[in-house]
């Protein structure tokens, strides 16, 4: 038996989807209602007991292999034992069985809020679920089936595992993978999948080429976005069809998909003045057309304008001698984008990839800090790291310095380079001290040391193993520019694959 689970925000949206499937049948639960509208109204009771819980919806599916089947009564008995073991001992729930697929499976919709107002913990719930399912398989003499969907997804990073161990909270990337695993269980159409994701608070972007062919898909949850590629091959647009059985027909789905995305963009751009209709329309068109940026769009951050990116890339390349290939990769990862005003916006984030604020590059070469949701925070920064376990950290003055050092170090023999975290520091409170203290090598590499003596002293007090290296007032970007001028051509190939 395979179990999948996800937390969401909309009971009505999920119930509408489950009951709309051909052959859907409500087979159990502890609620009076028997249709989406009335069930959602009934679930509202537990929501009112603890309004602070934003993701009150618990959605799990239990699935048997093709050759096995159970009757309704046994299925309901199994779901009751599963919920009890998962901590849902006094919660509202309903069970819907789907018989439109070759394999027998049920969906559980439950409130995470108990009837005493407390909330079911989701700490280590994936591992707990696997243990419960193995016991149920033995009790009911069912075939043991290990989940196969993990093979075509990217495994959790070290940082994500540390976050889970420290807080019990999965990373956004893992949550997105988990949701897609569950939402694709019944092989919906592509437009149905996107609509269901939007109902659960996940923002989706599908990009089209000028000839109308799909060129990519990305997902955003809690202000953090990932392209399908960064989730795993099963979550790309073609991967959803090949590995998840999503039914995609361009004639049937494309118009519906674009309408859904336009509606989502309109809802996310309420900060644009109503009288500026041309600007609003242009933003919607550009957002639907281009999926390269994957940053969070909030009321206080500059609105992305993909049409301005090429000019920004050209300016950064010419003015700061940064490699085009490096700029392109940072842009595609969503760490750098172009604003409507034509300025470069560098996204600051935590080590768990949660955006905190941004830095806007001004014409003077200085940076202006822009908070997220009007709140200033210091627990993140603009940073980049190699894709292998970090053994060294370099602390730098600003995002341009970060990119400059990466470009300079890319000319060193790969075998001699240590896996490195490049971290832009403006305040000692921004430092990821737990990680930095575990490293043998920490380099303080600020330009113009005299202006930041106090900051350096604070860092050395926290990190005694740190060493200072000064590039002088011109900084590392000055050294990068000088190197290029002396060689009369870049030693940094623009075709370079950046392992970030």
C-alpha cells in the first residue's frame, strides 16, 4: 500500500475535486454532510476553534497495487486506524473512494484542528506514515509496496534535512513534491491539475514559446518558487505526462491554462494602481509568457518585468564584467531579476531558500535594501553555494562581490577548489552561525576594510577561526575587471556550467 499526504488551505476546493471524479463515492467519516458544499461548511466549525492555523486541511491517499481490492467497510476501517496512528484522534474527517482507476484507492480529508482546539503535529509525519502503512499491510495481509515516486524526484538537501530535524517542518520544495505526488494520483488533465494546485494556494506558471509550444512550468508556495526541473524530472511539463500520467491535450488545455494563470496574476498584482490598465495588462502578458523568473511577488517588492532582463544582463556584463552564463543561471534560479523600473533586484533568502528581503542595485553602484511584506529581517542574505557539501565560506560585501569572486575562482583548477558558500554580509545578525562554526575555513573578504571594522570585529568574536583577506577599495569586482583588461579577453568561458 502506498500513502501520500499534503497540507492545504481550502476544504471546498479539495472536496470539489474529489467528488467531481467519475465513480467517486463517500464511504466513511464522522460528519453528517455528503456533498462538498455542506462538508466544507461543517469543517468550518473546527477551523473556528483555532483560526491561527492557516493550513488546516489534511489530505491523504492510500492506494493498493493493481491486483488487490478491498470492500468499503474494510477501507473505512483501515482509514480509521491510519488516522488514529497519525494523531487524528478527535478530528473531523471524511473518506472518498475512487474507482475510476485500475488500482483501488481512497482519499482522506481531515481537519488538522482537533475538537479541543489543539493542532495535530506534522513533525516527521512522512516517516510516521510509512511505519503505520507497513503495520496495516501486515494486519490486513496486503502486499507491501514501497513508494516508487521517489526515484524521479530530487532528494532533500542537507539543509532541508537539518530544517526537518530542527523544526519538524518540511522545506517548500519537499512540500511541493508531496503535493504533486498526491494531486497527480488520479491522472487529471493538465488544466485540472493546475486548477487544483491554485485552490491549495500554489501558484503555477506555464511558459510558452512564440510559436505556442510549452517551454516550462514552475511552482510557487509560501513565497518560494521552483521550476519543475529543480523539483525533479517527474515535475517538469513533459515529466508530469511521462512519469505522473497527466493527460495533456493542447487544444483542450492551453486556453484553460492561460486563463487560470491570468486570473492568478491579476490577483497577485492588486498593488498596481487600477487606473494603470496598460501596465497591468503588460505585466500579466509578460508573466504568462515567461517563466524564467521564480521570485516572490509581494506588495513591497518591485514587480518583475521579464522584458527588461536582457538589458539588465547586458548592463551587468558590461559594467561589472560578470560572465553572461553566470548571470543567466542566477536569473533562471530566481535569485536575480529585472524590475519594471529596469533595475537589478537581488533576492536575499535563508539557507532553506526562504526569501527574506531584496537588494536593489542603484545607478551609483550602491544597494538599497527592500524588505519583504514591509518588514525588515536579518536572518537571510544574498548567497550562492556549490552543489556539493560546503567545506568553506567566503563572506563578502554585496551581491556584485559575491558574483565577482565566483567568477574569479572559476578560473582555478576544479580539483583545487573547495566547495564554498559565498555569503553577502551587511550585519552580523545575518550570519548563519551554526553552519559557519562547523567549517574549518571562513574567509572575511570585504572590500574597503576600514569602513567595516566594527562588523569584522563582531564576526571574529563569533567565528574565531575566520581569516581576513582584503581586495582593497576596488573590491573583488575591481580585480575581476583588471584581470579581464590585462588579458584583453575573458578567461571565464560564457559556456561554463555553473555548479550552484
